[in-house]
């Protein structure tokens, strides 16, 4: 996800601003997206309740928002993002020492709506799945972890539009990979009635049996080489299960998923 220069400039301006203990400075990036720097009172322990009160004094109602800290890059397994010092330089010193806290406040429904706009423009269908978004293109389904994407946006110093575009591109790549791998699955298990069922590739030991399913969501966020290895390992397991089912003349093995009939090949 690419940074946006105006967002980074907001951060740097606030990080360079001299603050008295307990003073808060806020900047509005866009509707529903603010960046905040607050000075900690010397000797005071970290307190989310104190941060909440300080944010309310600066921004007003925090209903439906999420606070995301710049130095919390390990949240959601996002340690690959560069640290604060890599782009803020010496401005990161007080944040690293705990003398200041730097965070973004994101209105999650507003962010979610911008993502939905991009998905709709690409012709995909989507629905809420708890706090996440479930995206469908043809027979394939992917899941967007909206909270995780909000963290990525903040750590990347992006805005809603840049984040939504990046998510759309990544979803396109994932859905294309789902289709490509299903073509390989279909060819490999042509004699086992290959089909799709939600986010599973399914194959049937016999046409009337319960399916053996393989969850392709486990490839999300994996690089191409690793994804190919995981896929191949899964296919070998399915081959063994299907062969065992036929040899033992079982009525079906409920592995993975089969609550309803899958889409045909």
C-alpha cells in the first residue's frame, strides 16, 4: 500500500510540534480519518482510558471509530511494515521513548464504504461478514479483514482512497489466483465431480457423496511461491482421501465443508 504525501506531511507536522504534558494536537486527513499526537505526563503509565478522554476533547464523539497507534506495527501480523523511524527520523524519538503517543482515529464504517465503492466499480458482489467484507466474483469468494486493512492504511500513511484502490487490486489478484488454481484442481480431479462451495474447492468420491473440501482462503496473504507449495500439499492430501473413500466404498467423508450442494464444474 503506497503512502500519500499529504498524510505523511500531517504526521510530520504534528510530530515536530512542541507539546506541553497532556496536550493533544489533531489533524483531519479526510472525513472520518484523523491523525493525533499527544504528550504524556511525565511518570504517567500508559492508559487507554486517558487516551480516550484526550481524543474526545479533541475530536468529540468517538462512536464507531478505531484508534490505531503508529508504533503498533505488529498488530495483525504486519511486522513487515517499516518502523516509524524509517520515515519520521528523529521525530520518532519521543514516540519510541513513550513521551508521546501517535495514533490515527478511523471511522470504520466510512472506511468500509470507500472499499465497497471500489468493489462495486469492479462489478463484484459483497456483503458484511461481521466486521469484515465478503467479496464474490463468479464462483469465487474472498474475505477482506477491514480492521487489518485499516491498520495497514495507517502504517502506510495512506488515505481512504489509496487504501481502497490497493485493496481492490489485491482482491483482483487473489480472485484471479482462485480461478487459476481451481482450473488446476478441476483438471486434477476430473473424475471426482470437481466443484466450488463458498471458499472451498470440492470433490466427491461418488456423485451422491459428501464432498472432500479444500479451503482456498488459507492462501490469503501468502506470496506466490509459498501459496503454490501449500496448494500442492493440499492436493496430495485430497488425492489420498478420495482414493481411500473409493477403495473403502464409504458414503462420504465430511472433510472441510459440505453443508449444501456445491456449484457444478
